[in-house]
C-alpha cells in the first residue's frame, strides 16, 4: 500500500534531491522513499550519495 504526500521544497533543495537521485540512478520518488526510510531508522547520512552541488549534504540530515 502507498500513500500520496504533497511536499513543498525550496528550489535549491529540489534540485539537490533531483541531482542526488540521478547520481544514484533512481527516480526522485524512489530516492526520497529511501532517504525517509533511512532517516526514520536513525541511520546517519540517510540516502546521501555525496554532496549536493552547493557543497551541502543532499539529504538535509545534519551530521554535526
């Protein structure tokens, strides 16, 4: 079973997520599901393939 959720992202966050999904050869939806699953499980760096183009963490999970 799946649920639909509408989420608003700032343009830069959206682009970082699109880029990270592409780098992981996933759709944006599939990448976001993986990120949320890992974050919900408490895994640091959830779904992050690397850094976003601006140097920030693509998944928005702080590591400090």
